[in-house]
C-alpha cells in the first residue's frame, strides 16, 4: 500500500516566551491527522490556531516538542525527501536583489536541474502563476505583495512536487488574483499533486478541498470530508421566496409547519423553515394559497457555524478555567 | 481523479527527474555561494574599491617629495595595510549578517524546504563571502602593484614580491569570516561584530599570550592563557606586511603552515557553527 501523503502523530510544539522568566506556551497540542495522496486537504483555523506552526514543523524549520510526522512515508527529519515537496511560506519574502526569473532559476538549481532545465522551468512556472512577462526581469524588491505571493507559488511548484504545502496562499491578493490562485490550486488536482492548504478563510477551503481539518487553539477540533463537516454543523434552514401571495391564507396554511416564519416583502413574501425536510410541506402551502414560487435557498453555512461555534465554545471553556 | 492518471503522472515525474543533473551536496553549496557573491555585488560591497583607489592615489601624490625607493616601501606598507583593513571591515560586517539577514527576512524558509542541509547553507554562504573577498583583495593588490610601477617609472620587483603577502592577508580574512559566522550563529549581529573585531585584534598578539602564560606563577591562570592561545586564531602567522615592504617573501614552509593552519581552523569553526545552527528553531 502507498503511504499517506502526510501523516502526523501527536505533534506538539511549545514556544518559549519571556526574556527573563521563560515560560512555555503550547502552540500545538498532540495533533494527529492523515492526508491522502492526490487530495486537496484544507487546514482551517482562526488566526493563532497553530497552522503555521504545524507547517514549519513539517518543513523542519522548527523541531517539535513531541510527536512525529512523515511526508510521503519518510520521516520529516529526512531532508532528501524535500526534493519531492514544495512550500509556500506565510507572507513570503524572497531575495530582493534577484529578479523573479533569477530567483526561480536559483530555486531550480538547488534541486539540481541542468541549466537548460532551470531556464525552462522558471519560465514555465512564472507563466503558470500568471505573473506578467514584463515583471520577470524586475528585481523582487519592486514587487507588490500579490506579485510576491505569485512568485512564492511558482517557487513552491518549480520541482513538480508530489505534495505542496501552502500557508495562506490567497492572502495579499485582490479578488481577481484570488480567483486565479484558486484555479491554479484546483488545477493541481489534475496533476495528482497533494495540496495541504492552510487558511483562516472558510470560503477558500470550501470551494477547493476534498477533506479538511479544523484546528482550534492548537488542538484538532474536527477532521473529515467536507460534506461530513457540514452535517456536523447541524441542520440547515431553507428560505422560500414567493410572489403574488394572499398573505392571510398563506399564513393560515403555514401555521401547521413547526418553526416556520413568514415575512412580507415588496410584492411577495419570504418563508423560512428550520429544516430541509419541511420544504415540501411549505411548498404545498404556497401552491394551495395561489402564490408563485421564485426560489428556494439554504440559509446560512453550517460549516461556518461549526467553525464559529467551536471557537466560541473553546473560548467559553478557557474563561471558566 | 482516476487511478490511471495518478500512475501516468507518477511516470512523468520519474521521467522529469532524469533532468536532475547533479543533486549532490557540492552543486548546492556552489549554487548558494554564487548567489551570495551575486548579493554582495548587487549590494555594492565592491564599491569600497573606489575608495581604495582614491586613497592610494592621494597617498602617492602626498608622497611625491620622498626618494623613489622609500616611496615604494611606503606604498607597500600603506597599501597592504589598507587591504587588510578594508577586507576585515567586509569580513566582519558582511560576515555577521550573512545568516542573520536571511533569518530576519525569512528568506531561508523557502530554501530549507528544498533539499538543502543547514551545514550546506552555512558553507555556501561562507564560500560566497570568501569569493567576494578574493575579488576585492585581488583588485586591491593589483592596484598596489600598478602604483608601484607608476612611482618607480617601470617594473619594480616589489610589484610581484608582494603577492605572497597579499595571499596571506586573504587567508587571514577567511579565518575572520568563519569567526564572524560562528558568532552570528548564536548571537546578535552587533555583538558578533564586536566579538569578531576583538578576536581580530588579539589574534595578532596570540603568540604573546603564550609567552605571557609562561611568565605566570599560578597554574590555573597559566592554563587559562595557554587554552586561550590555542583557542584564538594565531593571526601573526599571516602578518607579513612589514617584511613585504622590505621586499621579502615568506619561505615556502612558512606559507604552507599558514595555509594548513587556516584550513583546519576554518573547518573546525564551520563545523561548530553548523552544530549550533542545526539546533535552531526558525520561529
Ligand atoms: N515565535 C513565536 N514565539 C512565541 N509564540 C508564538 C510564536 N509563533 C507563534 N506563536 C504562538 O503560537 C500560536 C500559533 O501561532 P501560528 O502557528 O502562527 O498560528 P496560525 O498560523 O494558525 O495563525 C499563537 O498563539 C501564537 O501566538
Ligand atoms: Mg499562520
């Protein structure tokens, strides 16, 4: 059997803080999770949850206080495995005296590619991340944050990695840039690249990922397929919009549906029911009252509710202590 | 994605890994060294050469009054001393920032996520600065030679007999870079610069330390100074400026001893710096 792309076992990290009296702060607490090959795995958590800490431990930029992890079946202490992975740091900053092209060629050189191959890959990657060609020969010190983010993505992919770790890849990008990066990450699925995607923005994870883990204050709160996580968030309500309704009659017919709510709107009405199962009954009421259906929408985002609820719950517990 | 396409992709990766020419330690170290040199050039570290030339020309005009042979002696003395000081300045101030700057600006994050060992990185940075110094020292040495030819109105033996002394200066600077790198692997740049400068100064008197130790009564203090003598770089091995001004060249064995001592000393310092650097967390 092929090993997992990433396997994390009880990974723990304490930071030492304070100058005179050092005390330890636990940033990551016994994190265990597995990432399958070929999937886009979302690593979701609020700011300070420990996402960057986790990635830095995996990249061997820091050493764990406890626990272990493997990437592509090799221990994270085995640096030669780095030939097969890529990493985009959070708020990336690179050698500002190099041009984008030189920097990518340098990165490719560190992987041992021939001169010809280095040039080819640098040009390939820069066009793949849609950096305008006129910027290729500009020094990185003149780059905007969004452009640096693209260069960062390019260097993370320069070796066609089997697993790529992206720490907040959409930060610093404008809406068009976000969409382009989103498309780029989605395109990695076609090449079979495993993506470990860190973000504190739910929407990014939601549209891209097969599975996700939610990290809270250094602890794993949830992990699973996105649809499973959505269900954990609880039942989602539905909103029905109608026009031409006879309000008193509609109200009478909806009375039998538990928890339903009717609100008049210009020219029509909005009906909210707390669960999906009640939609049919509500639609019957709409038809019987002679109103015309405009739309049926889910209300709210259960994943977001899960994400937010968890944060609040944890904070509540923290305060009780 | 289908099973089949995963296999196809894996196949493509295997094929693309064939273009990896040389993925050994040495090509990586050389790549890092080359990039460090490029950084020094673009950060205008070589601009000091302009200052050096101005100094030399100014000195030559000022010396116009003296006899030609005395003039030549002073040019060598002054020129080689300036090479040492300019070089030491670069070795210390660029040296302590070599690694610190990369940590501070977080440029190492992307580098260490590639198959680059921490020791490889240190040695690459070290060699890159040494290459910068080599170019600097060579150009400054050539400047002194040319100045000699100019004041003597023709070829003077001094124009080439100074070169072994110039080579010794370069070796001394290479030791100094290693000292700066070692300090900066665990302390701040300012403190590292101060300590390296301190070692640069007492390194020249280290032979005196041994004599001083022998004159001491108490065993403990004697042991301390003897230890210090062996620990500190013996930079008097490389002090050949005065002799060079008198047209003397170091004997081959003196030169060889200095070379071997330098290589061993640098290797030990780099190994120690790697040990310390290996344990660091880049928070
Ligand atoms: N260098 C550091 N020193 C001390 N504490 C740190 C350091 N870096 C991060 N932390 C703490 O560790 C926790 C996790 O941080 P981080 O991994 O950066 O979170 P995220 O990437 O999810 O926003 C935070 O509480 C943060 O304050
Ligand atoms: Mg972070």
